[in-house]
């Protein structure tokens, strides 16, 4: 009975492979499932997460309120941290579906979906091994199998990792930047390879000898590039409109290094029509920078280029520092569990043999291109002094390509499905890593630090059952992998097992955890924001003392004076003795210990609302001035 079932499945699979229509229908359904599960499901069901997300959301809302689509503002002040493309997309969402969390996060989600789809399409056409292993026409069936497997494995790898999922579900510019850079590099490779209209390999590839198209022989710098290169220039321009110079520096660095390695730098530069393409790029990227500079001058230049770009690369900004090896654990953890296969996937390329790769047709160079994509971004941000996990998000598609190519080759290179030693070592590392991950989740309540907003967070997390749920998901996944290793040819199912484990992780842990975090950390602030809307009197100022939670500005639709330290409040009042405060009372949002530091007693203020550690009080302005200004040193006053 078992043999009959296996024979039936094998026969069905062979007929399925030979029917491109069935493969494409399956691919569309697969992509719909991946993108819905990773990016769309419950996207707007939780509130904005402090601090960064509400800054973007409110700056975009201000554009719809003021009608100024050139200058981003937050809480009445200019916000030159990022260029405006993400704000524009959010503002369009506000005008389309209303001012809500869906509109804030949809640009990131759509950007991630576009990246996954183009990644699938690229792997479907170029996701094979070197020409030496696929040049024979009798191996075309194996080639088609590898192309489909590369695409079916690579697409979920791009989507199913914490790096992509977290930032695709967050209303900030990181996912949009990663998508623009990723799609630009995919488009470059399409233009570089110049695939023919024939399905599968183009004729010059199947012959084993690469012959450039006639259009590739004598491209002039001023000619119009092919549509893929045009798309590359457009997307690079959009990347610069998303996050500044890094949007062109990273693709430029990757392509420069790759073409030098491939030995065809000047040839491809001519094919790309660099001057014509540069004009397309500038037409998209430059106008806003000109307009905002004309409007704000040195204030914009010093803030955007000086502080948020140059200084972030050369110095520590906002305390975001880290050791030189910072991104090793970041990539290992956030690209898990696929990250354990990266050493194997990179080693199989034999990147130390440029002469070998220079003999390969361009269409067979996706693997080595992904290698330079991964390494250049990793090294660039390792050199950068300011370090954040989100900085290396653009290398995730390259990592997914490397692992997908390694697995598709391993699954198609022989009919006996013999397991080589390097892959076996990676699989064992996969099992051990998942075991460590399972124990990490179980003991996570003991590992998390104290959160001032939720002092009993560790207790609440333990009571939620989420840690044990995570431990069971990854523990069972590790057990399943270990069991199939004892079966002949069982290792073929490891990718499926990891994918099933990750789907369970998203469905039963990641999404519920997002609701848990929202209920414990963000819901109290939204409820207090509703109270502020009800009780705030005309001209009454709203102060937030000793912490900064921009979500209150977004949800209350009110301006807030943020004082992260009491000295900032003292300096604010000392400038004019408080004469600019026109209302007889002030609303203060803070915590009990910080309120006590102001020197005011419960009899001095009215308690309006209390949510967890947060307190909203109304204090007479005279009381504040008497308690705070009187304590100032004479020289400050």
C-alpha cells in the first residue's frame, strides 16, 4: 500500500512538472498564500508601535492637513530624517481608506509583496546552477525542475524571516527602501542577462557558448537602455526618494564589485547607457531635494545630509552602537532558520575562482551576483559606526537566493538523492539551532529586561503561554527534521518541514505575540489619548515628561511638548519664566515617580486617567511655575 501511494505521488508529480499551466497555477496560489500570511493577515489590527512608527504616520498625516507635500512635519517641527516617498504613499492611503493603521502599513506590505513576486519571477528564469551542469539539451527536464524549485523555495525564504515580516508590517521606510533596492537589482540582472523570448534557456545558453545579442555589442552611452535597465534607474531613483543617498550607493557598490569580478565592467556600462539612465534617475530623485533645499536651505542640508547620513556612517547616532561582529548574530537570528545554510550556500559558489565564473553565460551568474549583493551590504554596514538591525534588511533577498539555489541544486543534481557531507553538517546545525531556539522561547520570560511602561512584563508573558507555544513549535520542527534524517532520502523534505514550522510560527506565535505586545504596551496609550481628546481645554498645553511616546500625537491629534529629562522642562520654563503659557492649567502625561520629582503633591493636581504605569493629570500652571522655576540655580534663570 505504501509503495503504491509513493508510486502514485511520483507519477502525479511527473505529470504536474510537464504541465507549465499547472505549475503556474500552483505558483500563483503559493504566492498568494505566502504574501497574505506574511504581510496582509492582521496587518492593521494592532496599534502603532512607539517610537518610530508614529513619527512616520503623523508626518504623513500632517501633509494631508497642511497641504504641504514638500516639507515633512512632526508635532509642529520639521522632520528631515527621511525623504518624502514613504510619507506620500501613507498620505495617499489616508485619502483612500482613512487615517488608520492599515493606511500606515500598506506601503511597506505592498513593497514586500512586490519584492517577493519579482524575486520569484527572477528565480523562475535564472535559478539554476552553472552552465557546465545544464548545457546539455537532454538535461532540460532537470533544468526546468530546478527553476521551479528555486522559485518555489526562494519566494517564501524572502518572505518568511523575521527581518522581512517585522518591517513589512511596520509603517516606516525600511521595507520600502529594501524593496526598491532589491527590485532594482533584480531588474539590473534581467537587463544584464538579456533573456530571449524563448521559454527556458535562450539559444546562446543551451549551446554552451554565450554570444551577446547584437544590441549588446555596440551600445552607446547616450542610447536608450532596455526596459529592464530603465526599471533599474527608476527604482534606484525611488530608493533615493525613500532614504537618501544609500538608495544609489548600495546598488552602485554591488554592481561595481560584481562587474569588476565578472570582467565586463566597461561593456555592461555601455549597455546600461549610463548617461541616459542617469538622466532618468535624476529626473525622479532630484526635484524634491531641489525644492526642499530652496525652501529650507542649510537647515535641511545640515540635518539630512550631515546628521542623518554622513554622521550615521562615521559616528554613533542616538546611542546605536555595536561591535564589529554586530550583524553576524543579527543575520543569524533574523534570517533563521535559513541562515544556517548560508555558509554552505556561499561555499558551493567557489567565489574564489573568478576565471570559472567569467566563462559562464550571464544567465548562469545569478548565484555569484547574489553573493556580491549579500557581501557588499554586509561589509558596508559593518564599517558604518551607527548600527541597527534594520540596516541589513536589503541583503535578505540575496541570502534567500543563495539558499534557494543551493537547495534546488541539491534536490536535482542526481536521482539517487545522495546527501553530501557539507549539506549534512548544515542540516545538523539546523536541528541544533532549532533546539536552542525552542529553549530560548521557553525561558524568554527570564531573559527579557525590565520595561518601565510594563513593570510586570515578564509575568504577563509567562502567563500568556506564548513562550511554551514557541518552544513546542520549534521543538517539534527540530524533532521532525531529526526523524526524517534516519530515513533513506528523507532529507529531501527538510525545506518543507522548515516551511511548515515557520508557517506555524507565524500563525500561532508571531501574530498572537503582536496582539500581546499591543495590549500590554500600546493600548494604554491609545486609551489615554482618547481621554485627552475628551478633557483637553482650549489652549491647554499637553506635556509628556521623562519619556517620549509619539503615538499620543497621532491618536490624540494634538501637539505635545516632550521633555525626556526634567532638565529639559526646567530649561523650557526658565527661558521666559513661563509667560508663554496662556492656559491656567496644564495636562501632564507621565509616571508616578516622575510626577513626584516635580515637587507637586496629590492635592495640587487632578487625576484624569490612569492606565498601567501611565498617569494623566491636570495641574494649575501657577503650581508648576512655583515648584519648578523656584528650584532653578540663579545663573540658569
